[in-house]
C-alpha cells in the first residue's frame, strides 16, 4: 500500500541530521507494516497530481498555523476535500489534525489556555493514552460529522474521526522523547514559558503509547472499505 505523506513543515535544522525530517518520523513510526511512502512537501509548494496519487494519506505537523495566510494552504485544503470525496483513508497529526478540520468546515484557533508540551494523558474509550504533545493551536469548533474519540480538560477535541475514512490526532505519536527534548532546546525557547519547558523536560522519561497508536494507524490505513 502506497502512503502519500503531505509534509506541511520541517524539523528544526539542528535535528534533521540526527533524527530526520517530519516525513521520516512517520516512515519510522509505521515501519514494519508493509507500506511504501512518497513525500509531497506541500509546505514548499510540491503537491501530488490528486487524491489518486496514493492509496492512503498522512498530513504531518507544522510550526505554521492552519489559519495563517500561506499560498500552499488553500490548495492543501482542496486536496483534503478531494481525498475525503475519494474515500481513501487519511490521517492528520497536530497541524494535520487542525487543517483537516478547517478544510471540512471546523474552526482552529490559538488556544488562550496556552501550550501543551511533552507527555500528556488523554482519555480514549475509558482508557488513558499517553502521547507527546507540542501545540498551542486547537480545533475549537468541529466540522459537521466529526466525532470526538479522545480528549482531556485542556484539549477536548484531541482525536477526531470522520465517517470511516479520516482519523486525526492532536498530539504526536511520531515524536520520541529525544525529539521533544530537541524541540524544547530549539523551538521552545522564548516561545513556551520556561517553567513549562522545564516541567516537560522532567517528564520525558514517561512511558508513551506511541507503538499502540502506530498499530492503530496502520490498521486504519490498511482496512478494507467499500468505495
């Protein structure tokens, strides 16, 4: 199965050489499930010909806001709508979670409650799931037909599903503790409050459910659907 990765941002330059760019993080996360991948760096204006260019899709995270004025955002939103219309499976993570919601009629805003950083607990199906978070923006109004699958007091709309073909998640199952540590040292300084960065650093050894979520993501992409 060919997965198209719609790359909407890049890792900090100091982390790319050691840990990879955002698309590589997803290739590593989903390694062993039999996928082939092709990356389309939409953040750099590189787009696929259309929804049929892959069998399934992943929309990555980004340092940009879904509400910002960038030339590549409107065509990305149209591509998201085209993928939904095609029935092909699509997963969105962080910015991907947000831009899918916005493209389908939801609202994304800079959350006035501040940031969520590092290992974070979410309630899903009566269970606690722990994933690394790195965001201030949130989906604050759901698109029509979106279902909330997980959340917490800070981020109510943390995991969403649309019909049987789209699944999106606000935190980052692809972010390891080492990667978040790198973000704290690079992008966090002067942006996220120092006390919050320090608290996140202290929790980086918290066990994560990234492998569990990776398995779910792989099964979601692979499952048969009536077209």
